[in-house]
C-alpha cells in the first residue's frame, strides 16, 4: 500500500535483486531514483525521502542514505493486476 512507512532503499534493492533481477544493484537503484524524481517523470511511482539528485545533474545520495515507498499512482496501477489483463510467465527461478 502507498501509505506504509518508508523503507531503506538498500533493503528494497536487495529484495528486488534477490527475487526478480539478479544482475547487480546499480540498474535497480538508478531505476528507483528515476521513478522518485519529479523532473524525470510526470507521475511519480516512488515516494522518496532523501537526496534523489537534481535537474542540474547533481547525483543522488547512495542507497543507504535514502528511503522509499510506493506512491499513490503506483498503488493504483497495481490494483488491477488481479484482473489478469496480462498473461504472466514464471521468472528465472520459476516462482
């Protein structure tokens, strides 16, 4: 849910790498950062706390210094997953 407490970005990145994308943390954290930047996305999918960079090119803080949670928009997008609009297939470890 979108109104849950914030979690450390490093924890979220670790969960994603362990469950869905076992190819390194940089791609995952960079994606989270982009989804939390109001100057990068029209509708934010991640509600972030901390330094997520600037429009002037300043780099975001390391994942151990930032916290994230799902935005209201992301929650609305995920609400329709159980309607089976898209056929899903198993991931790399068949889960």
